C-alpha cells in the first residue's frame, strides 16, 4: 500500500467519522463497575456499548458481524467480527475497552469529564484517551487497508467494559469465545502509549500486581486517649511496623524478596534507548508539589523503577477521621489499602503469599490483622518481534512518524495481555496507543492527541496488511 494515501484515508476517517462519534461517547458517564456498583441499573455501560455498536452498523464492511455479548451477571462486551480479505485461516485479535475511570474533581475551567471539548488538536473528556478511541481506531485501520488496496486476515475486535476494574469478567469471556476466535496469530492492543508524541511506542512489558486491604485492630470500640494511650498499643504504630517488613521507608525499596527479578539484558538496553529518545519524559509531566524531587535523579533508574522493580503504594485508608472530626480517641483500628506493582516476570501468587505471611505472622502485641479485598495478577513480557513485524515498524517509523519507533516497559497492568499470552503463546503482540505522559488518564483534564491517534491508526493498518502478506 501507498502509505501516503493510507495516511490521507485515515485522517479523513478521523475528521469526518470518528471524532463526532467519539465526542458523543465521552459524554456517556460509563464508569467502570468497581466504582459504580449500580452499573447494571444505571445503564451507562450498556449505553456506551450501544453507542459504539450503532456507529459500527454504519460502516461499509461487508459481512461484518457486530454483536453485544453478555454472560449472566457480567458486564457487556462488544464483539466485531470482520471477515478477512486475504487467503488465511488466521485471526487478528484487536482489543480495547469502553469503561472509564471515575470523573474526580479539579477539571480546568471550560472542561469536564462528560463534556467533550476539542482544543488545539486535543479531545478533552473522560475516556477519550483511556480508552474510548481504541475501537474506532481498530475499525478505521481495517477500512483504510481495504480502501488502499491492501489485505488483512480475519479481524475480531473485543471491547470490554470492565478493564478499569481489573477485567474480572474477561477470563470468562475469553473462555466463552475461544472456539469462535480460532487461530490467533496477532494481538493488537490500543490501550497503551509512550513517552512522547514524536514516534510510535511499543509496550514491551507490563507489571503485575498484588493488592490487599490490611486492617490492624486493637479494640472493639474506641477509648478516650487520655485513659488508653500508653496502655493500649496504637493500631497506627503497629501498621507502621508491619509496613517496615514490606518496604524500606527511607528508600522505597520493597523488601519482599519474592517480588524481585533479574532484569533481562535486552530490556536494560531498551530502557536506555527509550530514555535517550525522550529525555525528561518521565519526570517532566509530574505535577511536583513545592520542591519535591524524584526518588533518584538518573532517568534510567527511574524507568527501571517504574517498569521492572516492585513498588508499594498506599492507595486508601479507613479508621482515620477527618481533622475536623478527630477527637481525643484511641482508635480501635487502622485500615490501609496496599497496592504493589510487580516486575513483569514475577510470580504474583507467590508474592501474595509472602505478603500474607509477613503481615500475619508474629504480629506486634498480638493485635488482630485482617486481610480483605485480596487480588493478584501476573505481568507480561512480550515475545521477540518477528522479522516481518520489525521491518513493518521500521517502515512506519520512517514514513508515518518521521522518527524511529521505540519500545518501553509500562508500569501499569493490562490483565488482558497476560491472559492472551497464555492462550496464544505463538502469537505476535502489538501493544501501543496514542496516550502520552501528559494525557492525564485517571485524573482531571484527560485528553487525546488526535494527530497521534491518526498516526497510530495508520500504523496499525500497515501492520494488518503486512501480517496478511507475510
């Protein structure tokens, strides 16, 4: 295919067909089920699915099946099955999600989570970048291949509605749909991004996770602090001691040995190349408070910290009244939400059991420690790129982006990747996207870089054509 003509086709699709529908999708408050327990009755997830389904019904893709799949008591999934134009029995599986993070406050003047605004080449609104655009981009890539004389294998697009909740329903759907998916030889995931908007970035690995809510309980009811302090041990102090078993508070190093792995040499080289390609991209977008500095100054070390080393974040707490409500009371309990990110190749199950052992064995003062809302998920380390895919990406980098592609370790998790890697160990993976370091996913002022989204769409189209003719 002529990549110049392909790019022109893609940009026309984005301007004329995608942007209006994607903007309307932003306006739907399709909050992920973990943050909206009443999702089934509120109907917002179903509305998002129906909105995209209606758009798909207008596309000129003969023979395409568009189906809403919903297993009992599970969030809906939108399936798009596009017949191939190449003589191939293989399947390309393309993934995205339609559920969104909560709106949160603090949006800039004139912006809001459910108010789509196009400004300076950006589409603002919750779900624009994460990850509402992905289904549109996947289908547009297929259309662009056909419009420019290319070919593609059968493509199945899966758009789930539980990714921001950890994809709890996805394993059941993959099992349910496995006979229909066939021989998956290429997986395309558009729920990622990179360190800048100057090139195409591939995600080469994803961290796993271990999460648990720890409650340290010392009393059945609160006690006047003047009477109880010095007699009853503080639940907060005990929690601090237990945290010291997990993390060095001076350096942030996680002390759970089961969470550490040796970083492969080729991933070390990849990290150095990524830092060289986009210097300052790790710390630049961070909204530092006052004179706060990063944990280290070396950007390579920071990249390794966020991609290949375990970390602990305390993401929630309970048992602590707000300052205005805090009386002179020795509190009966302290609850902390512990969120570990694990190296891509760490065993999350083994790591979880190590955390459980460290927190519940020989507890100071014999206090009660309860662990609830426990979960773990494996990370993912991409297989080596096949020569055909590497050559295609080289061409895309030169002709579409004007800069060589780079790959990077992503500090977050996409459970779908680990599941697919197990199900299709021989498949090639293209994990990419239009999100940049300042796209504000999960926080106020989320925005999508429209030009980058169009370039990523054109790149995916080139990969589909190369996959079919390899």
